């Protein structure tokens, strides 16, 4: 298995978090990492900076955006990463496209970064159920 090397140059005071992130990135099995904390403390910066140029796909939820806009933004992230799929109509379809996209990637390690997840999981979005199905399959 290839080793992931974190970019630590611009990160100060996060040795414990970087150590944990590096451990998970170099694990022999798939890992699901939930990074949480107060707003505006540098969670996104930590991931983007430490995993610079190694993210397979990065998608950010938008505050108060309707489901159709979230799905369109997901589509754009997939296209920007090199995918060629239609705009999904629901999260199950979106994660199906993501699964197909990841299967085609030659790299052993594939990193999917979903930022601002709480904004994606609205009352009737179906996001968490689709994410759970994607991860378990």
C-alpha cells in the first residue's frame, strides 16, 4: 500500500490532530473520519492543507441551500474531479455516481472530503441514509 505523506509546513499547533490523521490515512483498511468542532477554528484548513494535492474529491455543503442546489454543487465537484455524470436527482443517485467515479480511479488511496456536512443533512434530504448506504457498500 502506498503511504500518504501529510503536508505539515503551514500547520501550527495541530501535532495531535496531524498524527491521528496520518494514522488513518495510512491504515490498511477504509476509514471514515468525522472531524468536528466549533466553527471557524481551522478544521477545513487542516484537512485541505495537510492533504494538499491528495484529495480525490472535495465537496462543500452550502448553508440554507435547497436540495437541488446541493446536488448541483455535488455534481460540479464530481465534474471538477474528472467525473462525467448527469446531475443527480437525489443523494442515493449522487453517491452511486461517486461510487462509480471512485471505482475508475487507479489510485489505491482515494480521499473524499465532504465539508459542512450538517448543511447537507436537512430534514427530508435523505443525505445520511444515502451516505450510510454508500459507506456500507
